[in-house]
């Protein structure tokens, strides 16, 4: 089957096995006895359980499948947020990776990425928070504030323009810019809704928008929520 990419036809071949180079030579890197492979954009949590590494190569293969074979690469060995997916055909960077999504794929619901050091690309891992124990109390619990879900901005540079403009509503045509974030910046999400569609250079698109704790909206296409592109991401509620 042929697909068009940058005006050229490319034959997309099924990849039977990944070469040692495609696994980017980092299988020897270990953290707590576990191989740490391709991790980026994490949430942090106390008393969480480490589950193991994230297979960055598989994440590139799955999430950037429209480009055919890709290789996970580190663009800056001193920047943990510099992982990217490179086309094996042309050598171009074709996108980033939703590592929270890959953690869920590998370890199941509730898994998310954790970071050991922002200057070490090989210090990422997957983790899961413990299930809380229910207890009885004679006093009513205090009223809690609105629950938020912490994620990060990602792959804006890979799509041609670094930075993400947040808007006053779920769209970019009719809503003014409220602020601008860059790849790696945290976003506290309150809920998700549908709005104006946003597309990437690979032709994929999403009309999901994330309402933040500040009240403005971020295009979910550029947030590393665990849902597949164009889908909501439970347990984040819908607005």
C-alpha cells in the first residue's frame, strides 16, 4: 500500500522485528534493576509503586504508525524531554510520544509516567498510585476543592511551531489567547469537552479540548493525556 508523505509516495512495509539500533541502544540502562526505555512527560505522586520502564520504540511505532517504520531518538542527552520519533525513510522527526498513553498500554489503567531527573533522558519510568483504603469516621469529611488531573504539553515543536496557545473557550478561531505554554509545561485539567478540531502534520486530528483549573482551554491534541487521539481520557470527567 502507498501513502503520501511530503509529496512523495512511500511503500509502508510491515516490520517483523526491531533491530538493535531501532531499540536505540539503551537496553543496558537500568533503574532499580529495570530497563528504562524512552520515557517523557510525567506526573509526580507520593507513595506510588514503580511498575517498570516505558518502551519508547514501541510507543513511536504505535503512535506514529502513519509514517511507517520509525526510530525513537534522544535529541539532547541532557534533556529528559527530548525524546522524538524519526522516520526511517527520510530521517525527519515526525512527532513526539504520549508516554502516559504508553504506560497505560503496557501496565493497564491507572499507570502513568514518572521522572527521575529532568537532565537524564534515561531516568523515566511507569508508576501507579495505591488504591486508597476506605475508613469510617464519626465526623464528616471536609469539603474538597475541584479535582484536577496533571498532564503536560507535548510535541508542539514536532508539529511545526513550538508553544501552545491556550484559549478562553474550546476553539482557536473564535476565542482569544489567554496564555502560552511550551513542551514540558504542566497543565492541571478539570474536565474535557468537544470543540474545534485541531490537526497535526501527520494528518491526525482531535476535537477534544481540556478545561484547566485556571478556566481556560488547551487543545488535547497537544496534551499527553492517556486517551487515543480524538478520544476522551477517563478518569478525567467530561464538562
